C-alpha cells in the first residue's frame, strides 16, 4: 500500500504570507478586535480546559508564557521544554520564546511577532500570534478536493451547504451573518438537532443564537462568536469566523476523512501474505516503518484530537465510530508488526537452516564422492602381505571416519525435517537431496562391510613395519611438540623491568642450550627408526613409498624444525643481552633519581620543621621571627633548581617507561606535594606573623604579652593545627581562672568563633585576651586621639589617616574602620568611634 502526501502548492508559509496581505492593520478596528478577543479566548479555553485551566484576558493571561506553552502542549500532544518559574521579565520572555521557537519548529514563519511584544501585552501581536497557532494546528491540515487550509475549509462549507435554500457561502464574513450557514452545517451532519425547514431567513439573531447554542450543547463546540456583534458589524471579522467554522470541520469532516483513511489502511494491515525471502519481508517492514514514521503521525494527531477534544457524550456517532476504528488500526498495527517480525524471524531461521543444510550436504557429498569406487576395488587380491596390512588399517580408519559422519547425516535429516515444519518454500528440493544422501549412505555401509570381510580373509601383514611406525609416532610426537614449544619460547616477546629479571631469563636460556645435545641424540634415535623401516621394505621388496598411518610427522619435518631451533638460539642470545644493557641504563636512572629524591625529601621536611618552630618560638621579637621567616623563604626559592633537576630526571624515567624504584620511597608526586606545601606554609606563616605585628601595634600589646598569649595558645592547641577546638579553649580559660557556666562560655565563644566553626584562631584568641587584660579607658583614649586627628569632627577621612599615622597603622585602620553613618557625614567618612569600641571589645559590631 502506498501513501502520498497531496500538495496543492500552498504551504503554510505561503498561506501565512497571504494572511499578511489581508491588511493586518485592520486588527485595530474596534469591532474586529472585540470579535477576535472573544473568539480566540474561547478557542484557547476549549483546549486549556483539558488541562484544568483557562484564560480571562488574552493579552494579560499569556504574558508570562506559562499558559501559552501549556496551550501548545495540549493542542499538539507534545512536551515543550521546562518553563522558567520566575516572575521577572526575563523569565516571561524566556517562556514566550520557548513557545515561539516551538511554533517555528513546525514550519511556521512568524512575521513581526516577538516575545517582548507578547510580554508587554501588545494586543495586536498577541491576537496575531494566536491566529498563527490556529492556522497551524486547526486550519493548515484541512484538505478538500486538492485544496487546503482556508480554500479547503471554504470549499467544504460550500459542498456541505449547497443543498440548502437561502445559503450561499462565498466567504468567511458576510455569508454567515444570517446564521443559516451554521444551521445548515449542523443539520447536514445532525438533522436530529435542527428542523431547518422551520427557520426564518430574516431572523438573523434567532438563527445565530440557535446554531451557537446547539453547537455548544450537543457538539461540544464552545460559543466563540457573539450573535449581536456579527449582526451589527457590516463585515464580521474573517479570522474569528474561520476559527469557529474550523471547529465544525474538525467535528464532522475530519472524522469522515479519518474514517476513509482507516477503511483504506485496515485491509493493508490485515493482509498477511508471507514472502519467501528475508529481504522481501524486510522491504515490507520498511514500508510499515515508513507508514508509521511518515503517513501515520498526521492521523494520530487527528485521532488524538477526536478522542481527547471530543470525548463527551455529545460526540456524534461518526466521531465515535472513527475513534473506535482508530483503535482497531492501532490493534491491527500491533498485530501486523508482530506478524512481520515473526515472519522475518521465521525466514531468518529458515534461510539459516537452508544454508546450513547446503553447506553440510556439500561437505558430506564431497567426502563421500568416490568412496564407493574405492570400496569396490580388488587391490587386495594382488597385494603383498605388507600392502594388505596397510589396506586393512586404512579400512579400519575409514570405518571410524564413516562412523563419525553418521552424526552429519542425522543432522541433515533433522534440518530437513525442521525446514518442512517451518514451511520452507523449497522443502521439496531439500527433501530430495536429503533422501539421495541417505540412500548413498546406506550403500556405503553395505560396501564397507563387504570390503572388511574380504580384507579379514587375508592373513597377517608385516607387523614389524607396523610396530616401527607406531614407535616412530610415539617418540616423534613428543619430540615434535618439544621443538614447537622451544620455537615459541625462543621467539616469545619478553617484558622485564629489572636487571634481575633479565638475568633470570639469560640463566633459563643457558639451561635450555645445555639440553640441546641430549635433544639431538633423541632426534637421531627417532630418525634411525624410520631408517629401519626403509631397510625392511627393501629386504621384502615393499614399495619405498610407505605411509605412516599413526602420524603426519616425517623425518623431513623433524629436520626442518630442528634447523629452525638451532638458528633461533643465537638470536635469542642477542635479544637478551640487548635487553640487559637497557635494564642497566634504567637502573642508573633509578639510582640517579633516588639520590636526589632522598636528599630533597629530608631537606623539605627539615625546612617545614624549622618554619613550625619559628612560628612558635617565644625568644626574640616578632620582627626577629619575621626576618628568620624571610630568610627561610629566600633559601627555599634558591633551592628551586634542585626540584627542576629532579623533574628532568623524572621525565627521563617516564620516557624510559620505568614504573618502580626500589632505591627510594619518594615519588615525584610526593616531591611536588611537599614542595608546594613548603611554599604555602612559609607564605602563610609570614602572613600570620605580619598580622600579629599589626595586631600588637594597633592594640598596644607588649612583646611579653604576645609571647604569653602564644605560649598558652600553643600549649592548648593539642592537635597543632593552628587553632584550638572548643574543648581546648574551655580548658585554656579554666587554667587562667575563669569560672565558666554554659551561658558565659557560649557568650565568649560567640566572640571568638562568630561563624560557629568550632575552632578558635590565634588572632581571635589575641583579640579576646587583649579585651580581657586591657585598660577599660583605652577605647576612650583612642577615640580622643582620633578626634584630635579629625579636628573635632565625629568622623575621619582616609587622607587624614594616611597623613597622620604610619603607613601600616593607617592601612590597618582604613581596612577595618566602618563608614560613618551620621547625618553630617561626607563621602568617604569613616567612623572612628565604632572602630575603637569594637577594637577594645565594647561592642559586638
């Protein structure tokens, strides 16, 4: 069955261009705008109600894009991207753009419609957008007698209303003003709803009201037009009328077209005539998939609309029948697809079995060819005793071979039987060939038995030659396996990672070479057996072309493989010694790297320990400690070339594919981590020391006080991580004589650990201890000092601080002093009062 998409030359884009020519500015006409508002709102709600919602004001309710996206999902049956749930303007624009992008993806060319206009509630653009959606999803797919969209809908109305008096549909505005055209459409499909003969052509309002009410009550078509607006408007809005009339088309004509398509499709789906080849059945499957992919989706959309948009008790019988038939199509589709797949699997099995039969039959026939002639030979009558013995052994071998082929004959018969059961179209040919093979097999069995009886009538063969051949086979087979194994070992690729491993291989190779003399003696003994056979054959006049039935190994094969073994031995020697040299070079790289790593690793650890001791050293001033740290930093930077050299050695090791080094526990990764940790530690310690100096100078702490603070902090920093945990800090306070209750301790913790991290830093500890041990009048003194610097102003400026204070103290105050909030402040004013209060613990600011 072939499916073709009829195209009358009018695509949706061309139709939209025509719509643009309908004078878009007429949308500004108040009467038309009113009609479109009502009609488009009702049309949207007819779909949105399926999702349990509706709109009241079309340009307001669609502004955020949410109901617009929902509308498109309902009418298309597809999912749109997840909408943005924010209430900002850009969220709304994003949602509207998602809706417009979806419309564009359906082949619609949007003209002068942008998301910003919709979000801004532009009435003209909003109505234009809804009209575009109506065209695409309600009117575009209408097709009547090779016309589509608007022309198709108009032709359908003309065809349906032609028999009715006083009805002459020529357009979508004035032709509908008297209401008779609507009544005629309803009566044509549901004559039980309207008595057309009783209608008064002059009662325009009554006719319109009757048609709209019946359509809403019995056809599930909501009222989209206002009878008074239609009557009072010289030329009713064409778009509003088309929108409303399209609902009648989808309620009636769409179901009829769908039914016709179902009636044409069902026989094709129900036809189950199998083909003889998989390729032919796959062509059918491809046709079915084209039908599902190309021809079926438009009909799915129609069935979806009829079933979900009209699933009420008001739906007409033809609609119900169409939906039921649509369900039958789905059932037939499933059955047809299952039948296609089953047939393909059957034919694949059949073709596989047929090919398998042909291959097995050809192999068997090739094997059996000429066997009956051999079995009927009378060669034993003139054969010598030796030849007769050989013929008997060969016949025994043939009997074994014959028994082995019994399974193949049985398999051929089983395959032929299965092909019959699978209704193979060429089963007769298979059966004929199978019968021929079986008959020939029975004939071979009879001839084999007769020949054995003839051979057994002959007395002995020369057992000496037979025994010698047997001994040759028993000794040559292990020796041949030994030579093949030796060749594999000699040619085997070796992967080693150390000198010891290479030495081990060289030692094993030397042991192998020591066994070559013994192996050569065994070779000579095996060859002497074959030479004895030749002597016996000559003595008894037996043909020199005797064949050893016990093995295929010959003296020539043994000698050829022995020469290969001898040739491979020196090649193996060279490869092993070359690898030994390479491993010695790798070992030198390992030792070179290890020597540097074993020196650099402890050096890094020592510097780390020195920095740690310096940071807790209570001897000397902070400036002395800072100088020591700066010297450490300088030494560390100067040590960088050693790290670079180690990186170079590591690169050579990587290029040489060296993965282990027993001479050191350090890896390059360890070195890098340790070096980075050293750089980080010295930089952090210098920074902490600078902070302590600023704190000391800003708060007037003596060096001895700071040393005491640091001693206490270091003592109670039990984990030595640069911060006291909560229990450590509690123990510190208790040791200093604090009588702590839970409330008091919680208050103190809120001061020293405002973020609730559970750790008290040294700086926080110093701030706390400074407040605890400082003079209560210190903050007032500092405020008075700042007031002098500020010339009695309640605030101070940045320039004044930098002019009056040392640079470090000035920058410290500028970075921590909050802006002045008083009414008499100026831009850039700083609050020295708040700063002094916080500095001395008199405020929680």
